[in-house]
């Protein structure tokens, strides 16, 4: 059984993950996590970031404003993915469907992984 401390992700791991489409790197236990965002969306974000960064030279204020908007949109998308998952589980419960312990375990692992990454930034 892995402890929370064994699953902490280093800042270097986070930087490496960011370079590879916001996927989660393997934890010290060797466990891999699924990407936080769809790859096509990540590519769009990267393209937009490149545009923001390039625009800084001519319009620094605009670049910072666009950077803020891009970060806010990314955070909103992450929050929405968690809300969608919660809604899916609540809908199943509301219909009286049995949600498997495995589904709940996977959901909790996703929350734990994301939470640990947030705390390690």
C-alpha cells in the first residue's frame, strides 16, 4: 500500500509533465496517471501560449492580460472535468444505480493525484 508521501510529485516531475501535454508523471511508486486535459485541448493551449509569449515584445500589457485569460480558462476546464465526473456519479446514485467500489476508487485516486500536484507546485 502506498502512502501519500510516497506519491508526492517533485517540481521537476511537474515541469516534465507540463512539457508533455499536462500528463501526470509516474509517481515514485511507478504508478502512471491519465492526462488531466484532452491532448487536442492541450495543443490548442500551447499554441495560444506561444502567441501570447510572442506578443509580449510588442504589447506587454496585452500579453499579460491574455496570459491571465489563458490560465483562467485552463483552470476552469480542469474544474469542469471534476464537476462532470462528480455529476456522472451523482446521476448514477440518483437513479438508484450501483456505483462500483472500483469506480469510486478511481475517482478518489484522480482527486488525490490532482490534490497532491496542487500542493507540490
